[in-house]
């Protein structure tokens, strides 16, 4: 497969399939197939549903589309727009954010269920804890906090040490949070949620 560029790539939970987006195409590899779905708009990001059958794409215009990987059809579009997307609660919900607001959609309908204000600064990076009930958020000021995504309540604060973070990720066991900084450092926090 040859393309000009790839914007995002995800492995299925069983690591048997790969989904990639770039060059106005969604590509499905491995167990799903080797198929290509042509897209009208450029896609910036994707999220793979835990069942592996559904793929959510975030277009560069902010539009969110749910695709069926088997039929290659659009299942639905979601109300509103977002900067990033994540499936939670075993794929029952889709999370996104825009500014200070965390947006929660119901996957089965595409309807927006809630807006939750997270912190005082715009969300710059977000990571989902493996328990899927909490999130780590880095604001544009470099502050990193752990929140309940349902309430927006701060559960714990991580010392930012005056760094701006470009990446956040929880370990698979959820005990640590790793932040990658713009000046080349990796900072690891022990997490209690």
C-alpha cells in the first residue's frame, strides 16, 4: 500500500488488525481485510471500538463519523465537533474535547449526552485510565491533573515541574502516568485514583 502520508493508526485489541487513515482514505488491514474506504474529507484521528467492528473518525473539519469495518458503510455521524476522540465504557460512549469542555456522546445514537468542564485551561492532551472512569488532562499551561470524566472533579494533581506536555499515557495497569515534554523529558508519576 502506497500513500502520501498517514495521520493515525490503531491496532485492534487482539492485535490481529490495523486501521489507518491518511490521504483521504481509511484502510483496514489484517483480519478485517485489506480494504480501503475513500473519504470525502481528510481525517486527523481515529478510534477503534473495542469490538473491532466499528471505527470512529475525526475529520479535519471537526466532524465525527462512525464506520462499520465489515460493510464499509457509514453508520452515523455525531452531533457537534471535537479535537480528539476516545471510546470508553466498553465502547458505549465516545469522549471528545473542545476547549475546556469534555464532550460525551452515546455511541449507539450519536447524540451528545453531556458537556463536562475540565479545569480552568483549555485541554491540550488527554489520556484515558485503563479503568475508563478517570482521565489525565494537561492544560495549555502545562498543569497535569487526574479527573473524573463524569463530574469534572479533580481526583489528584501531578506536579508539572514547569514543562509543557505533548504526550500523556497511563501504563496498562493504571498505576503510573507518563508525560512527554516539549523539551525532550519523560516524567513518570505514581497515580492514585
